[in-house]
C-alpha cells in the first residue's frame, strides 16, 4: 500500500496522511478529494511513500479530481511562502487553488458531421456541411455562420448527416507576435532591453532593478524583454504584476497592442468562471503572458521565464489579510525557485530594492530621461501658512489660479488627495463626539454620493443620521476635512463649466469602469480629475499638464517607519503624471511644512539625496533594509484574557542573539469589530532567520478560545 500526504488549503500546520486506494495511481501534485471529518476537501498530494500507516488505519482518499495537477515548482513555491510567512502551507495553497472555486465549465451542445451524405443536396445544406467540416459550433451559431435557417440543420440531423455532441468549448493557445521591436526604442531604452535580453539568454535566476524616471519608457523596455523571453522558448511564460486594477487595464491594452493578443488577466474583479479558465490555461501552457495583481504569483505556471513587478515600491504589493505576504519579495523568491529572471521596475524604488542593487545583488539599469520631447515637470511647493485656502475650502489661491490657466489652455488637471469619500471625520457640534463604527475605534467617513457613513476598516456603513447618535441633538453633525468628493464639490463651485470626474475605489469598482474613466481622460474628455492613489500611478494622460497635491503632508502624519519613503514615492508618482507628452507639466504641492526634508527633496527633484538621508536613519536604528522586522498581532473579545495571553507570549519568546522585542502594547487600532488588539514588534539583525525564529516562538504558545495570533513578517502597517 502507499501513503499519500495531502495538503489541504486550510490553516493547518502540515499535510495529512491518507491511504491511496487500489488502482488510483496518484502522483505528486495531483488534486484529490480527501475526507476531513464529515466533509470532503480538495487537496494536493505532496508526497507518496510505501507503508501501512501503523496501527491506526488511514482514511482512504475519496477520488482524484479531474483538474490539472499543481506543477512541482508551484508546490515548492507554496512551501517556500509558508516558511517565509511563519505559517502552515495550507494558506498559500489556498491562494494557489483560488482559481478553482468556480465549477468546471459545462459542456456545450455542438453539431458534428457523421460522414453520411444527404439524399438531396441543396446550396444551403452544402454550406452547412462546409462550415461543420471546419468548426464544431452550437446549432444557433452554426445556422448563423452558414447563413441558413435552423430548419436546414434540423433536417440534416433528422437524416443522420449531422449529430449533436456534448463537448467542452475548445480553448486555444494565445498566438503572440514576439518578433523584436527593439528598433522602436531610444538608445537608453535599447541598452536596458539588451541588458535584460542578455540575462534571459544566459538563463537561470537573475534579478534586475529597472530604475527609470516617470515616462522614461520602462514599460516599453520590459515588454521588449518579455517578447524576447517568449521568443526563446515556445513554452515560456511571462508574468507582469501591477499594484492596482486600474493600472492593469492600461498595461493590458499595451500588451495586447504589442503582442497582437490580449494577455491573461488576474485580479479580484475578474469573475470566478474567467479565473478558472485562466488557471487552467496557465496550467496547460496555453496562456503565455499574464497581467495581474499580486495573487497572480500563485498561478500554476508551467514554465516561467520572466516576472515583472511594475511599480515595485508600491505598498499595495503587501497583502495584509488572510495569508500575509509582500508580493514583491515573493516574486523574487518565485523567480529564484523557477530559475528565471525578475525585473523590478520603478521611478522611486523601495529602499529595500535600492539596497539590494547597491550591494550588487540585483543588476541596476537606469533610464534618466523621459522619452522623446517630454521633460520632467517643474515641482513647486505652496506654503499654506502664507496662502491658505478660504474657510471650509481646500484649494489655495495659487493652485486655483494655476487650474484656471490650465483650463484656459484646454489642458487637464489632476487633483490628488489620497482620501476616499467626502469627509474623513463627522463630529457633533453639540456634544463634540466623533462618530465611530460600532465596536471599532476608527472614525466613520462621510460619503455624499451614497449618503452614508462608512468605516473603511471594517466596511460597516449606515445612512447619515439627522440626529447625533450620542446626544440626540438635531442637525448637529458637521463634516470635518476633505475627501475627494469634497474637493470635487469645490472644483465644481470654482469651475462650473469644467468637466470634472472623481477616480477612487468607490467610483471605479471594476476593471471595466476603470478602463472607461482612463480612456475618457486619455481622450481629453475630462478637464479636472480628482483622484486618490488609484489613478495617481502609471497612467499616461497626454493632455495632463497640472498636478495639484491637495494635502502633501497627509502621509507623514501616521509617522511609521516608511511614512517619509511612502510620501516621497506617492507624491513623486502623482507628480510624474504631469507633462508626459509634448507639453511641459508642473506640479504644485500644498503643504503646511515646506521645510520638511521630504517636501524639500520633492521640490528639488532630489531622489538620491532623499534616499541617502533615509538610508542613514534606517542604518542608525537597524531598521529595514539594515535589519528585519516582524509584528505579532493578538486579538480577542475579552481584554483580561488578551492581556494574560500577551504576557504569556512575551515570556515564551525564544532567546536569540540579535533579536529585540518591543511590547506588548495596545495597537493604535485597539478595537475592531468588538475585538481588542495588542501588538508586539520584533527587530532582528539581518543575520537572523526571522521567519524561523517567529515559527519557533509561535510553536511555544497556543491561543485558546477566541484569541487569535497573527504574524506579519516585514510589516508595512503598524496599526
Ligand atoms: P514608464 O513606464 O517609464 O512610466 P512608459 O513606458 O509608459 O514609461 O512610456 C511613457 C510614454 O512614452 C508612453 O506613452 C509610451 O508609449 C511612450 N514611449 C516610451 N518609449 C517610447 C518609444 N521608444 N517609442 C515610442 N513611444 C515611446
């Protein structure tokens, strides 16, 4: 008998053993239905060995599932990701199987020829038989293709010349035009593309930072490398990762244009049947180029040749819920496991990546000028202490004047504010209470389009009440501060004739709506776009010449480890949307702290100076990239029990050289959905295997009852 270890896509510490039933002939990677308690669960065979299972008989596997097996390299990646995250492998496996949630597609009824000739041939019958010889189609589509009535087809079926069969619609492989287009590239781009191609020719793992100013043509360069990778091997596959769905749409269009076929598309807005189809196509090698969000890393690629992480600095690559991981880091790990190339592209690379490039671990390619006649925009700070906006307004006189000039020239403005909704805080002027979500200590955000108060943390929402829920005073609620909807209101008030739109995850919820808004902006049908970060990155809007940053200080207020870095990146990116075509652009940043080093660096366009200062600070305190961090988040409904568990956990920390532990302390968000939260922060020297340390620590304690323990390796959120 053989014993099969089956990994189940659930938070379990390891794979379970089952008996392989006689004649099932399993292989590693096969998907099976395995019993767990009263249920049957889809799992993946990770190992097979001879044995009997000892004195306790093993439960047999129920059946093999007729879905493609998980490739060995995907399985290895799942196991690697689990070790890195100090988690069991079930959670990353769930990510890898996510595409299979939709049922298998149903077979279609299609018409096939039987070979029998009709007793009487007519031109209509002849046409039908011709079409059938070429293609198997469902009856209505056959009638349409042959240009005949359904009666003709019925007649041929009755005579036995045609028959109906049930069949899965045939899925065809992408045919891509991978011929080189290097002659399109300017000399700087061509040099970068050649360097990437040389790495691809050499084969094996390589990591490259493609470091180019906004608009320098990084996309052109990596698409050229993608074409090269695909041309080297007819089986090769390429994955392009992007941080935002809105951006995926733009890159999908460029890929379709470059390769003459649409790439596979993978992100949360793709519906389950299409996800399943893509999963199967990737596993079968029919899909050779995929554009997607971070979770596309877990797709069952057969032969990855290149992974591109575009806007690699973007914190959206960090997944904060469920299985917690940093997509950029896992992309490098996957490339390493696959023995392929990875390209990290950005105009404002993360400190981690710059550090790796400086150490020589990554190749470093630079593009220092915009393509063609486009030049980098002028950046100026607006000192709000000198020229504040009017009361209850948010746009200062210099910004309004610049918008008026831009409008008069028929050019476009982007107003950037990284805050959804109308107002971030709603306050009762009678009792002073700020409205929060129930059992959660985060403020409710007013959304005027929907007339609701929304908690951005938990998704809770309620209609805006006309009385204060605390003191009952009528009409006493006032909205404090601006979100994009409020800035839009002000823009309309000031420029009633302008065409204005809002781009945020509330107004753009699907790939389709993102595409429509982006295209309208590209065609110049919008004069003023008020946008959160969803629209501030990556796009090319040729008529956009003015970027106004409404609140440049916003990101600095949280004050976490990466606040400065993130603010610099976000504002440089947002500013980088201006003047990308033939007309010069400018960026105006409204700030209360024009002397802050981040504002000074932005105004001077001094990225390297900023990076230098920031690196020194990080080095002094041993923070990433000079040290490693991990967070432990504990939560539970009962504060006393939670406190006791936090103390027990702290006491159980393994002793290790080069590890410091801070906390436990109440988390800044100390109450979410009725659960209290505490945090610990672990800092370790780079020589410490922090994942292994955290896993060892976790193994020493067991959260009881409703208590939860989450480990976040390399945290980006400290809330
Ligand atoms: P990045 O990704 O660095 O921001 P893009 O690749 O989006 O830059 O290029 C910016 C703009 O310049 C795009 O509209 C792109 O089509 C155009 N562009 C860049 N390089 C070339 C080139 N060699 N030939 C023609 N157009 C180019």
